[in-house]
C-alpha cells in the first residue's frame, strides 16, 4: 500500500505491500528526484519480510521519474567469483567505459574479463574507475544503485562498493542495499543507515491473509496467523497451502503442507547428518517441549554437538534457557512435512512417551499419532482442555476439545465435546471458528441444552459479522418452542439476545429479552457456563441484560447492583471477571461513565491475563465512547488501536467500522483533518440491521461537519439519528447526541424542528432519566426551546458538579451559555464561563473549540494566553503505554515483559519523554494521570 505522498507524486501506484507504509515512505525518501544529495540505506530482515518487494517499489518509482537504475542480485553460487556482483551492477554502463582514461578503463576491463589480464587489477585504480564512471554518468542522469541479497556479494565487489559509497558524497547517486539478517553483513560498513524489517503487525498480517485468493477461515485462519508470526512470505505460502487442502498438519493444530514449503528447506535438510535430521524432525514435531525432552525422545544422548550443523545452516537456534527456536516460520513446516508420515507418527509417539510428567502435552502427541477414533485419547484431551481453561488458555482449550471430539467414537460424546469446544472458541473470541463448530454440533444432536450452548455462540458470532437478524433467528430457535432445561443456558441466550438487540437497534429483537429473563432462576453449579456458577455472577449478567433491554431502568438497576456484595473470596477468576464486566455494562447504560471505564478496564485486564479480550468484543465500542466522553483521549487512542487490531484479526466487521467512526470523531474534535471513507465497501454491513454502528457513523459525520463549519451538513447527519416523527434510529445511541443535534439546529435556524424531536426524546427517557441525559436535555432545551427559559436551562446544564465527569459536554455547554450571554451584552457574566471552557478544551486537545472559546473571550474584552495542553498527546502510542505503566510503579523490566520490549528500549523511551512531559524523575509521572 502506498503512502499519501506516493499517491500524489507518482505517475502510477507502487506495488501493493500490506503493512509497510512507513517503510515505503523511508525508501522513497532515498530516491525522490528533488533530492540532489546522495542518500543511502541498508534494508535488513529475515527471509520473507519483504526486502525484495520494497526494493522493487523503489526501483519502479525511480524509473518512473527518469532515474537510471543499476541493479544487482547477490548469488551464493557466484559469491566466490571476484567482481561478479559488481559486473552485474555496472553492466548497463559498459558502453560508457570509453569516457574513462586508459588506465582506469583498463582496470575495469581487466576486472570484468573484457581485456587480457596482464596481472590482477590495481585495487585503487579499480575503485577510482568505478567512482569516476558513476560521477560522469550522474552528471547527465540521476542514478539509483539497488543491490539485493548483499550477504551473497563477493568480497571484492563489496570492497569497491564500500569505497564508492564513502566518497560519492556530492553526486546525484542514491544507494539501496538489502541483506538477510539483523546486522550488516561482513564487508558492509557498520555505520551505514539501516532499516530493520520486523514482522507485520497483527492487523497488517490479518489484512494480508484476507487479501489472498482463498482466504482461510475459522481455526485455520488463526492457526495460520499464529504460526506465520507476521512474516509475509510465511503468510503467502501457508495461505496457498491451506487453499490447496494439502495433506498433513503441524502438531498443535497446524496447517496443510505444499511442495513449495518442502522445497524451500529440502536442500538444507538433505545436507545435514542423519542424526541432526532426526533431531530437527523431533523439534519440528514438538511445539512447546524443551531441549532435554526433544533429545530424550529422539534417543540421541545429551551431546549438543549434533545440533551444530542445523545451526550453521540457519535452520534453528539453541537458546540458553533450553529451547529450540526455528529461525523462520516456514522452517518448521518444511522440516516436519519433509519427513515421511511413519517417521512423523513415531516422533509423536516417542515424545508422548517422554512426557510422562506433562499429561496435557502427552495427550496432544497421542492425538497426533492417533488414526481414527480412540476414546482414551479423546478423554485425555478433554482433561487437557479443562486444565487449559482453568489457566485461562481459551484458545488451547478449544483446540484440545475439537480434537477430542474428532477422536470420540460415540456420537453423543462427539456432539458434547464439539459444544464444549464451541464455548471455548467463543471465550477465545473467534467467531469464524464458532460458526464452524456450530454446524458440527447441530449436525450431530437434538439435545436442547447442547443446541442452546451452540446457538449462544453462533448468535454472538453472527452478530460480530453484522448479521443481526440471522443471529436473532438462531437464538430464538434454541429458545422456542422448547427452551433448554438448564436455566443458566437460558440466561446466556438472553444475554446474547440483548447484545444482538443493542447492536441491531431493532424493537422486535429487544422485545423478548425481559420476558426471558423473568423465567431464569438462580445459579446452577452443573451448568456448562463456569462463569455463571455463582449467584453473584448470574445476577450481574441478568442485570446488565435488563439494563440493555430498557436503559430507562439502568440507574436504579445500578444502584441495586452496587448495594449487593461482590463475589466471595476464594471464588474469584472467571466469576469475578464476569461480574466486573457486567458492572461496566450496567454503568454504560446508566450513564455512569467513570464507573464504566473503571470496570471495563479491570475486566479487560483480567481477560488479557486469560489470553484473549475476544469475549469483551461487544463492549469495546462502548468503552471507546466512554473514554472520549470522559476526556481520556490519549487512552482512547490506545484502546481504539487495540480494538482495530482485534477486529481485523477476527474479522469483526461492525467493530472495525465502530472503531474507525470513533477515531474520526476524535480527530474532528481535536481539529485534525477527518472524514468518513467515501468507498461504500468500507461499511460492509447492513446498516439497517446494525443501527448502533449507523448511529456512530452519523455522529462521526456530524462532528466532522460541525468542526469544518458546515452546520447544514452537521444538522443533516444529526437529524438522521431520528425518524421523521422523532423516533430514535437507535433507542440508546441516538439520545446521547441530542445536544449536538440541538447545537446544529440552533446554528441553522431550525429550532422549531428540534423542539419536536426533544419532546419525543423526553418521553422516551421516562420519569427518571440519568444525570447525564438531564444535563444534555437542559443544554438542548436552552439552545432550541423558548428563549425566555434559555438561561434557566443553561444554568441547570452547567452547575451540577456531577457533569464534570463529561468534560467535553460540560465545556460545550459553558461555551454556548457564554455566547448567549455575550450576545445579550453581558460580557462580564460570560468571561468566567469562557475561561473555564477554554481551559477544558485546551487540556483535552480540542483545538478548534479552544480557538472558538478564545475568540469569544477576546471579544468579551479579555486577552487570552493558551492553557497548557495535555503533554501526553505529543507521545507515540507505545511511549504513552510505557509512561502509564511506569506511573503505576512498574520497573523497566516489568514494563518490558508486558510490552514485549527490551528493558533498554523502555529505559531509552523514558529518557526521551521526560523533557517532553516536563518531568525530571519517575515519581512525577503519576501526577500526569487522573485515573491512577
């Protein structure tokens, strides 16, 4: 994918490279024609990271701009032939040799074998000849030297190239080198500017998978992403393997083979000693075992010398903590599938025999060696899954249960284990996998409890993909005519139905929820839902479903919930996580935004400890909105980045759109360029049955228009949140934009139309609306209601201290009140309101609103100076994470472990951000956060 600059400055688009926008920008900076000084860069990275692709982008761009491109590709076969790489590089310039003096031309011709050798060429004359040749040609035309696989260049060519690069400081020559590895190869200057290509981000890797002709789905897709580890070549090859349906899988639930994967490593494997090949096979067969277990299973003895040939061949690395690491994701696949099936089976058996102290891993190897059905293997895997779930390994549990079902001889056991696998996959947050398992369960059984469990997972999966009506039908088919016998399964179905009802916004989906919940009895310890075995957790889930079904009751439900005791000590874990997550949901519906943020934060941290935030997917958009509403914009950036990554990896369509809509809203509030993408395929869900997403999009579009001063456009978007008769598009989301709608109506002279909508909203809120809605309604009434009541409403919208938890809305109300006062020639009354509003806007980073408040303040006769902006806004997302963790008291090593960085990197970041934050010590960081 190109960068913005590439789109505007190029005659044709560059090769599409997913997830490499930043790297493309850097390499194009090397070859841009407006730069006359030389520029040099060395691309480093492991095989398959995209070095050759990036070089091709640079080469195509340079040629489009009239640059002469000189290319050379290193070859292991020619690495011992003197000047072979240099000859390839300078081949297009051989006709220009006549411009050189005789002794320099002779040196080049001798080196390239074009003239009879009178002896070896003088190294200094040869270097000067190349330098002079490039200098002369560059005076007529800019030159790009593009050299790939420099690690295979012959040393003589590298010496000449190094000489030229050090001395060509004033000529129109750019140099791009690419080499395998993480450090410059021998012969390349260590101080040369480098760009290290790491793995793709999770989001970019998911995008690359989805761009393939036959996109894998479900468990295969997640397996592929895990095993490829962000390596683009591995993703392409494993996608091709999955698409061809090749035979064989990697241990631990791997992917099909292809001949191409085998061929990539066949030559290196064949060249290894027989004992080393055996060790490599056992290492490839093992995914988690340590070095001692692998060597014991292989029966090779304790001598590590047998690994040396494999390390020298670049296949594996033996690390100090006793692990064997394959250097490339495809190396393991090629090593495993390169062996005959009977040897792979024997390797699994030997590893199972060696793992007597680890029943979980032993069961996996037994299953991999199993052909057909075996109840003992199935039972062992089921036990493994229960252990994995207790440790929080939802993904591992789902894998084990699915394989357990495949090994089960009895149909009833197979259906039961598939249903349990579906539950675990749902907890792992993988809706594609859930749908695959749902089809297997429904094909095997008519048991209402099992079908209820399956429908629960399928319903939320369909909702995640944007299919709300289909999800509703699946859920109701499990509830009618005969509901499940287990009350907790009914509760789970009702809770999922409420989530579908919220996302859809459809009255017919929301209508049955309350009646279903009335039939649910207290917790049942025999339920398949471990998170609902305590009465406290079951009550919490029931409460959040009731609050979502009828938000007008949410404030009272929240008061009751907070009066109840929490989960008893000793029963924490999944049960407490469920209760806290539900508390965050009830707080969201009750408009207690600070409590919502605090509870979701706690629940997400627990879920991350269990390995996945997937189960929280239905609440991630709510958390993003709450962070924006409560002024935690820096944290909102981080949260929305994580949400976008999860949505891309799991293909959660409406969540992707929600996250982008919230990002657009935030950019518009900050006064940055923002807009909803014009491509209609971007909103790849039916908005009519995804009204929550539609409402977020309309609010984003209205906010963008208002920030740009297009108040007619803003009114049009905010007005679309309500039907012609005033009925809200979405029963909850539409109402929270009422003040924005009123502000646009007031700016465009449509107060009368807005008054009609306000009356409908007031009726929908009921007799006891939340504090937030009371404040928003007063704000809206002040802007569009009877002028003689305006000040009364403005005062009520701005004086309640509870409104301080929504700093943006409070500051906007103060700004509008002050504007109203100033236009009534009461500047002295307006000044304190404007001063406070200006401080709030500036601290939030709402630059356009801050400028509006500042202009009003100047017009009221006060000279303004900018308030101090949020210093965290200047930091990158990673730096903000590091600072937040340091402020919580974590040491550098602890931060590094959480963020998968080195302690040195953490220390470097903190050293660099202290001046930006205006602090001199770690102890001062806590003062930057209001929520620690």
